C-alpha cells in the first residue's frame, strides 16, 4: 500500500490525456461518473476525475521519512508538477500524508518542515494529513 501520495483531481480534468504525456506514474486513476473504488456498496460515483502518484512507501508510523521522501519527490518532479498545475481542468493537487489516529493518546501533533512548506508553496500544492483508525489501538 502506498503511503504519502500526490492527489490530483478536477471535475473536467482529462486525466487520460495528461497521463499519456506525463513522466508521473499513477498508482490509481479514476474517472468522473465511475463507481468509487473504495466504497461499499459501490453505488457512489466519482464526482471528479483524477489520479494518485506514490510519493513514499515509508510506514504510516514513519512520518519523518514520508516527509523526506516528499521533499525528494517534489524536487525531482518540479517541472512536471508545474505542467500539471497548468493543465486544463485540474482543480486540486495535494500531498496526502496518512497517519493513524490513536484514541488512547491525549493529543497528536504533526509538523511540516520549512523546506517542504516552501516547495509546496512554490508549486502551489496543498498539504493534507489523513487520519485513519490505528488497528493496534483496539481493546
């Protein structure tokens, strides 16, 4: 399973046309109107077209490594991400960092280093943290 990913989406984004000429290698592609893959029952339809690209395969618990991998990814792919941002129909481009939410902890804090924030700002992309239930925190 991919950990940190670059998420790209847009209601009128021709995802296939972009991918055909892109150096980015999607791990997931979806099209507006198709059944959403991860919903059960699969009655929900995608409201946008888009794709995800693996940025890091570091463990969910290794947030620091995900950050380092993201900095390398953005640095290596600046030109292609800039092209992507200008592509017709693209509405959202974000780096999504998955983490576990542990109800047993009083609080959790995540910080993004200035280098990552500066790259994201330069490329005009968002930073997300997606929290999922921690399977190890079950009683």
